């Protein structure tokens, strides 16, 4: 009842892109994690220096568990770095740490897209689980109102994925520019860090594409592509 080959036709491009992006990210991180920085900064030290150079001194930097679980929490103004980034002085670690510091800079400078993404988090946390329940019920009960309500709920996740793209791109652009300006890496080493960040950005592109394709599938199931009168 729940197997629909058309679904896989819709999501296949996003799935392939996600697999490629994951491979590129892991390959780039693994390669540049073995390339030490000539300046010797660890990821935590690099993030602190970048923030201090920008006049930001009220952001905490903590180590967190997990592989590439690095993130910036704007609610507590805390930058959390994974073990492979926090204490490593590799080019990969510095690139990731400076990227997360870029989010702290966005927060300090009231970057609009970051504020919008943060505002969407509570809505997405509520809407996403409800979306799948409503969509499933709509399909099983053949109820168009339930299906459309579920699609509206799911659209919040799509908007979140799209808003994430400029946020992540801008954080990486800041990191690439400022890590050299702050003396964290040499101009030649910035290319290695950029390779890691560019690969990581592809994962966000893949997530946005997958979300859009899934939304299109749900709209197809709702009959919005049916040209019959």
C-alpha cells in the first residue's frame, strides 16, 4: 500500500546529490585533517582568534561529542566544536571552526537570514512531525484536506532548508576571508580550508533539493499536477 515507485523517481536526483555531497565532504575533511596548519592554531584557538579580531568576546567555545557535530547556538551564545575540530591544528579543523565562528559574527551583526532561520526552528520542530502524520493519514484515508494540511506543514521544512543556504554560504565566505586577515592561516593554506567548506556546503544544497523534490511529490499525490478538469 505504501510503496510508490513514483516517489523514488521524484527523490532520486536529491538522493544522488546527497550521496555525492557526503562523499565529497568526508573526503575533503579526511584529506585536510592530515594537513597541519603552519601557524599551529587549534580549531578552538582559531575560532577564538577570529572572534576576538572582530571584537567579539562574549561567545563561549566548548567541546562537544560527535563527529562533525560543530554548531553555533545563538540562544546561549556558545560555539560547540567536535573533538576532531576543537583540539586539532589541521587545516580542516581550522576551516570548520572558523565557519562556526562565522555564524557568531552573523549573530553579532544581526544578519537577517540567520535571524529568520532561528525564528523558524520552533515552527519546524512542531510542524515536521505533524506533517508526516497528516500526510500519511491523508493518503490512507484518501482525504484531500488532511493531505493538503500535511503539505502545508511540510512546507515549513522546505522554507527552513532554503533559508539555511544563504546562512551557511555567508558563514563560509566570512571564514575564508577572515581566517587569513586574522593571521590564522597563510594565504596558501586558505585554499585547503575552502575546499572543506565548499564540500560541506554541498550537503546543505542537497538537503534543500531533496526537500523541494519531496514537496513536489506530495503535491503530485495531492493531484495538483493533474490537468484533467
